[in-house]
């Protein structure tokens, strides 16, 4: 009998979210344009990764950047 993916890699591993996203997906995640993420990267405020020719940004990095740049809206 064939094992399901969940059985073969474990239930906890199957629940994990991706660790990184391509730049357009990362931009969508934080609600900015792709160009804005590249601008922030060029300015040294956000780090990108290169894996197998793909430019990626970790969700933890996006969360860190977002928290550092966000502030309450004026009433």
C-alpha cells in the first residue's frame, strides 16, 4: 500500500508554510509593488536570496521589514 505524502514526510512537515517567496509574491504579501521591493533591496533595507537562479525573499524578512516601516495611521 502506498503512503500518502503526509505519512511519508510527517504531519508537522506537511503543515509548514513556505519559507520564501519570489519577489512578486513577496510584494503582494506586504501590499507593495514589485518595484518597491527592489528599491528597498537596492537601498539595503531588505535582503534577497538567489537560489537556482531565482530571486527570493524570506517571509521572515518581509515581516521584519514591514514592522520596521509601519506606524499607526493618523486619526
